[in-house]
């Protein structure tokens, strides 16, 4: 069974956090790739979702905002980690 890349990125951050803090070429590439993925996901969310059709109820609106906040948090976290690794 294939897992979505977002789930793989989240697992990498949570389970391998000590390994991701070591500035090697592979960790810089991996963290950079995951950061780019999350920023692409944000642009996809803002560009392709029709929020007018989805905001029918308060629960749906709350879910959309929660999802957007989570994606933004992950993008900022991986970008910060990427910059940290580059400066080591």
C-alpha cells in the first residue's frame, strides 16, 4: 500500500527528528524536498479549492482552516529545519 508523501514527511519528522538534525547531504536534500512539497501544497490549496462551495457549514469551514494551519505549520517547520541545516 502506497502512503501519501505528506504522511511520509510527517513520519520522517516525528520518528527521525534526531537524524534529521545531522547536517549531511541526504538530510538536506530530504528536508528540502519535503519543505518544497508543503509549500506546493499550500499553493494548491489556495489556487484550486473552491472555498465558496465548501463553506456550507461551520464544521466544514473549521476543518478547512485547521487543515490550512497544519499545512502552513509543516511548511514553516521544514523550511526552518532546511535553513538550519544549510547554516551548519
